[in-house]
């Protein structure tokens, strides 16, 4: 099993979409579709356009991820 830290990227939220989904521009200028993690929904942590976030990338593709932390 791969280490979790190699799949985490930092980026900025560029667009808010329905159902707690977002477009995030990563440091390497690529854009990914990301959704809020369950803990962030449970604790009602708000994420707005312009926020810096940590994204855990999907192991199935580079176009999707999960927002795990607001920086």
C-alpha cells in the first residue's frame, strides 16, 4: 500500500460547485475536481473561493481529489 503523503497536493479553490464540490488549481497549474471530506462536512468547516486547501488525490486518476484541510 502506498504512503498517503505522496498523494497530497496544495492548491487554491477557483470555483464553488453544487453539493460541496470545488474546482482547485494545484501548484503545478493543473485543475482538479475536488469534494469536501466527511470530517470537514461533519464539523461544518466552510471553504470559499480563494482559500488555500490540501487535496488528497484519487488513486484512480489525476482529475479528482478530496479536500482534507483548509489552510
